């Protein structure tokens, strides 16, 4: 009897895209970080700040063409990383709300 592969629960295909992310409104204080992977449903990225699961926050996405978008996300999970990692934490952010134009911009960037 062979084990069946785990069921894929993701609704959107994740890709690696040249997109940077940082909390919105903190332009001078926080450097933008590269996303690890991204989809129309969410983002996996790093943080040096411990952000609790379930917290909602606005983040700013920066695209290769110089455009940016601000979207509302919810922290889906947080994992503490070992010393020497690129950041103190890795986290998954679920996209909660975005303007239609921002979703279109994101969808276009995911196809590049």
C-alpha cells in the first residue's frame, strides 16, 4: 500500500517574483525585504519583528517597474528562525483586502 501525497491546500499558485515588501507608513525606519514566495492569496517573507498570528497590518509591495501597492494582510503563521538566518522570523501573510488595481498589478507581476 503506497502513501498518497499530501493534499495541496493552496488556492493560488505560489511563485518567486522580484517583489519587495515592508510595513506601510514606515518608509524611513524599515528596509524593504524580498518576498520568499507570493501568490494572489498571500506572501511568505522575513521579519525581524515578532508579529502575532492573527494580527492585521498594511504592507507596501514594491514591483520591479518602480510601482508600489498597499494591501491589507493577516499574519497566518510565524516561525522563529535559528541564529545566522536572514532574519529573526519567517512568516506567512494572508491577503485580506486590496484595491482591484493593486490586485491587477500583483497578478501581472506574478506572470513576469
